[in-house]
């Protein structure tokens, strides 16, 4: 699976603000709520989840 330029910018946004990357990839879904919760519990779990969502879809 090749990364596109938009995926690169989504990943960049996910490192800065993890829910932003998930929102750009999936929209306002359960994945976004999970990512917001993970980001509140710890910044690193939010980043890991965001990268996973971006690379999966």
C-alpha cells in the first residue's frame, strides 16, 4: 500500500493533533471519539491510534 501526498499530510496532522488525522481520514465516527479519549489519556496512544487508522483506511 503506497502512501499518497494526502496521507503524508494526514500523518503530519496526526503527530501534531492526533484527532485531526483521524477526522480527516474517517470523519466524525466512533474512531474519532476513541482517538479523543486516547489522546486525553495520553498523547502517545492517541498518535499510535491515529497512525493506525490512517494507514488502515
